[in-house]
C-alpha cells in the first residue's frame, strides 16, 4: 500500500497536465547540437508546433497528448541541407531536357524530390538556384505538398557565359532569337546590373541570393575555375542584398573568384574546390562559411567515368573538380574555417543527403561537428535562431534514428522518425 501511494505520488509529480501537450516524445538518447554532446534518455514535450519542454528521463504523457515511443532511438533537431536544387536531378538527358520540358514538368518532379528530402530527416533546405522552388516553397508552407522548409534563391546570378547563364550551349540561331540575357534572367555585367538582378529576385520572392563566382562543372562551358565577377560587382550584390535582409551564397571552384567573393562580403562559399591557405585565412577573418558539397564532387567524378553521361566539354571538369572537394573540406576544417552542411542534391539523387555526413567524417571532421553543421550552424547560416536545436521555444523539428551516430555515423542513413513544426511525417513501424 505504501509503495502504491509512493508510486502514485511520483507519477503525479512526473505526469504532465492533460491539455499541456500535443505530443510527447520519449527519446532513448538526445543529441544536443548546442554542446555537441550525446545525452541520455529525455522526454520532449511538443505544443503548438514548438518544443514546450525538454525533461531528463522518461516522463509519461497523460490524456490528450500523443505519446511517441522512441526509447530505442536517438533524437535530435531536424537537419538542414544548405545547398540543394529541388527542381531537378541530373541524368543522361539533363542537357536536352531544358529544350523539351516545360517549367511545369520540373515543378511536378520537385514535389517528389521535396518529399524524399523531408523523409530523409531534412526539415529545412536552402535551395540555391531554380525558378520553380519559390512556388514549391509556398505549396509546402500551405500544406499542399510534403517537403522541408525552404529558403529559395530563385534564379542564380551569373555574368555572360558564366555558370548559370541560362543560354550557355545554345546554337547561334537560338541565341540570336532570344537575345543576350540580362539582369532579369540573372545575368549581369556591371555594378548597376548587379543591383537590378538582386532587386528582381526580391520581386520574384527569393529568400536568399546565389551567385556563381567562378565557372561551374556542369555548365556547358570550358572553365570551372575562371573568376566571373569583379569585386565591385560582388560588393554591389552583397550591399543590395542587405537592403532586403538577404544573405549571399557564392558558388566557387577557382581560387581567384573565391577570393573576390570573400572580399566582396558573401556569407558562404559553396564547393570551394581550390581553396588556398590564403583564402582560408581570409574566410576566418571575415567569418565566411564554407559549404563543401562533397556528395556532388564524388557523384560527378564517378559519372565522368561513364562514356556519354556528360557532354565532352563537361567530362574533364567533372573528373578533376569532383575528385578534389573532399580533401579541401578536410583541410578547411583543420584550418578552422566554419563548415555548414550542404550536398548540392539535384546533382546527386534527392533523399541521399545524409550520405554527406559520412563523407565529412571520412574527410576528418568529428561526427558531432558534422551533425552541428547540419543543425545549429546551419541555422546561423540561414540567419535564424528558432531551429537547429531541441530546446524549449524552438520549432518542433525533431528526427530520430536507431543507434548512436557519434559512434557509428552510418546511423544517419536510417532515419525512422520525422517531425516538422510539430507534425509527424514519418514514424517507426511497430
Ligand atoms: Zn549547386
């Protein structure tokens, strides 16, 4: 009797008020992305799409709340992929699809890509270039389709012939017919054009600005290394972006273009293939983030071995650039450059995003650091402080997987639970 009374007393202390929670997650372990430490069992109380409480141990939910048993799983904040392209996925036909397909075809495809990304544990993404993604973002926000929270760049900004000039590779007749692309199409050639291009992205509903500071691997052009903006043009983009509260992400492979982008004040360098020690020092000094996208590098290097997968103008770039990114990521981490998580999915297959964690660890980063790069650090890159960590008051973006990713990083490939803004999208089978 006494034992029973004691048990009731304990239960009444631990029991949560009946109307206090929408759902209660019992986690076997909890990764604290703020400290980078793995904690023991915790109970996460979710209310109104936000984390209401995080309590040590296992606390039972009372009536009204949905109890979710994750006692044999590791919970953590939902991941962010800072570099995706949800409007496409490369294949052998990629280079002709632009001539055959309509934008609506790419839009339908993006719906499936978005869902795969969310189900893999990515509750947020930064989409760095793609004209359907601002619309996809709105459809997801309205609950019409399932997908991650999106920060969309819309059309990337390039210079004539640069990576993201939409008319690269067109024959002369077609080029003549269409005329040279300008700031509205994301192609600039002066400081004035630069301002106009950013304002046009604002008009189109972008959330972030993407520039292609050097040539690119997959564009129909010879060089992936050549610088493609002056420092003044980059500065004009960054300054104008600030007027709208935008950060600027810069695609860059070659050193000179990368250096100009950093000096111009961009927020992050994407790929960063030929990042020299000097550029690393400059990035540390300016607080510039590095988003390596190792997955894309390895993917294109692999595909370059297959005859006919890429046009011949692309193939040598894919073989050379792709093979270098992982080593650069390792060097940059050692040098103390801040790393954000990004894959460039759309080059590789959507939904395989978590593979990047394995590549980051292989490059020499501790597993905890790689996980922070996709959670709390990614939130900083996005310029928000309401996500990326499981704490009271933050968005209830929570994922779970079996095992302990700090001791076995491959656990990240086995996500079984996905919650975004307090809504459950994926649950372990019982
Ligand atoms: Zn990209």
